[in-house]
C-alpha cells in the first residue's frame, strides 16, 4: 500500500481499542489564510493517493470476509 501511495504511512496500533489508525500528515500553519488554498490542493492530492492505495486491498478483505462468513453458514 505504501508503494502505491508513494510515501511512507504512519501505522498506529490502538491496543485498547478494536481499531488502528493509518495516517499521512504534513505540518502546516492553519492560521495562515494565505496558504489555505495550497493546503486544500495538498489534501485533494493525498486523499486521492490514499484512496488508490487502499481501494484494492480493502475490496480483497471484504471479499475474503464474505467468503469466510459464507463457509461458516
């Protein structure tokens, strides 16, 4: 997924929960309104990359779960 995304991702385990977090971030000055349009384009670019990187693996996971649940019944 990181290869498809094109950047290293931060994988965060949340051991006390049933979830984990995968993130990619970039420090910005959110109070600088002159930079907001640049930040918006950055979000659009990386949200699209994130979707491309995770779409196929998530589909495979869903199909595997469906097949597993069908085999149980």
